[in-house]
């Protein structure tokens, strides 16, 4: 009898038994499959179930979320070469209790507030946190209301930053969204630039990628493709810059052109362009729609140097990207020739910054918090004290960063005993917890004479019987 064996052990055993069942003396006659009776398996593959299913989130089945909806397919996907009438006994975790369906809405992805969300309540002041006077309970419903329609009874789990002290408003302070001087780039002079967070590729396949110029402590990205047949080399910030909370930001960078010879290349054109896009997939700039801002930046008015270039700072307004994201792409382009370019200019691009001046709310420090809100009577509001959402300090106290439903039933009663020790017998509380870094689930608990315990019955092991039918599939045997 096979009980709870690992799949890599079970399959060879089952196939080995089937291979012995050749009923004919001739190798050309058909083989007969083995009819097996009540083979015993343990189902633990909850993570392979649909992500929206109750069992995926909670890792057990219930009367309203029965195992038979999934296990027949699970069996056939693994054990499909047995004879008609074969049977299997599958054990699994089961709880003879279904919490209210409304609690299923608490299995969701956490909404992490970004600066653009705080902008709804802070107005023209830049801030990314709440304070005692800008309370989460009062302000978060305003943010949620601005984000679209909701239905009665909907829940929203949010992650936000909170300061226990009030903010000081600093007027006209620089807010920096991107700043890169490349001075921590490694490598020798003229080595290929390889730097985390920056895309550097020659998409033509025949040119040279951007390289690094070492000038004392300064590192300068350099575009240069002399003695090549052509080039299409891009230097792009790989991670988009979030301008959701920006008002009127600008891009600035230092730029210079050197080793310039009149009419060389003979096409007499500028080899470098400055480009902007709201979307870049990180692998192929040709798949993005770029806006060429070379002319408006002023770089076309630069006087080229005959040797190494000097640099000046140039600026481009990014107002059209406010509320979204932006990537900056510096493109060094030479058309493909049949022969190498004897001469080609050299470009410096450095000190790339996206910033603006704003009134800024400042605090010494903030703390990450989680909140739970419900849509009730056509508005969002904080839930009452019949709910509790675990905070980071709580996960530390139970020594677990995340929980599934089984772990919640094991660990949370003791936690609740220490946190809500003055509860009355019969009190109920719903606890919301992270089941992974991004998603939540919820369990109900009841206060009894012996302390907190999971509401409803305990999780147990249940066994169902399945039969291999003439339709060549496993089916739940309701007669068992």
C-alpha cells in the first residue's frame, strides 16, 4: 500500500507494476492495463490550484469549497495509465466550516500607496505619509474614493507610511526623482559601461556599446563609434521614473561633443539624440514610442571640440509626463556602411537628474503600516474593532513573516490571547494577514473560556474515493 509517498517515488512504482501486465505471449498483441484498488494518495499541491480559489489561499477544503472540484483533474494529470474501474483514496486537509462569504473579499492584493496617492489629500505639498493630524482613518477613504467605483461590502487592504510626529513644511525644496552621476561605475578607462539600473546595448549588432571615460574620480558615459561600419547604441534608465506626484519636473544632464571634424561623417549629421518615452520593456527600444527632445534641450547649439569635449548642463521640461512614468534614452546612431567610418564624433553624457522645486512636508522618520477599509453606505470607512490586520511588529512577535490558513489557526490564538486578553466569551474577531509578500487572507477567531480559538471546527484529514471511468478520467465516487 502506498500512502503519502513523494511523486517521484510513486510514479516509477505505478509504471513498474503496469509494465508487468502483458497478457499476450506475442509482443504484437495489445497490452492490458493494471486495475488497481484503493491506492492511497495525499493531496498537498494547493499551490497548483487556481489562484482565485479558496483552497489556494487557505490550503484546505470546506463544504462550500469541496475537494472533488479539483482532485479528479489532479489525479488524471499524474496517474492516467490505469484500467477502467481502478480506484484511489485521496486524503486532504478539510474543515467542516465556511466563514461568511464576505470574508473571501479579504483575499486580495495589498494596495501600496505611492506618492501620487498621497497627493490627493496633501494637495500642492509633496508628502508620502500620514501624521496625527492627517490621520489614515480620515484621509485614506478620500484616496480610495478617488480611485473608482466600489460595491457595498467591498474591502480594501492598504499599505502606507505613517509619522508619529507632525510634519514641517519646507518651502521650495528640490525633490529629486532620478539622480545619476555614474561615479560608482567600475572598470578601466574606455571599458564597456556595465551598471545596474541602466540599459546599454548596441541594437545594430555592428557598433560599440556606451563606454566609461575615467577622468580622476569622475566617470563619464561615452558614446563613440569610430572605425566601425555603423552603430545604434542606447543608454536608458531601465527602471521607469515615477512622476505620479510631480507637478512640473525637469530633466537635466551635462553634455559635450568632441573629436569633431567638419563633414565627418560625410552625412554631416548629429550622431546623438536625447529621447523620452513613458514605456520601455527593458530589452528592445524599437518597441517603444520615443519623443526626440534633442532640439528643445539646446544640445544642437553646442560648439564641438576638436579633442576631448567640455560639458555644459542642458534642461528639458517633463510636464507632459506628470502623472505617469518616464524613461530617458541617449541614442548614438550611425547608419550602416559597407566600410568603416574613418572619423566620428565622441559624446559625453553625465549627471542625469529629474527634479523640481516644491513645498515639501518633512518628518524625522516614517513607519510602514497596514490598514483595512470597507465600502459601506456608499462611502469608504475604516473597519470597526471586530477586525484586526497584522502589522510588521506582530509578524515579529509570532516569528513568521507570512501565514497560510493552517498556520494562522496554529499561531494566532496565542497572539490574540496576549493582545486581546480582556475579551468576553463569545466575542469574535476577524484577523487579516499576509499569505505572501503581496497578498492577504483572513481567518475568524472566537473567544472561549479557555482563550481564543479558530471559529468553527478544527482542520482535520478527510479521505475521498475516486474511480477511473470508461471516459478515461478520474471521477469522484459519491457512493463511498
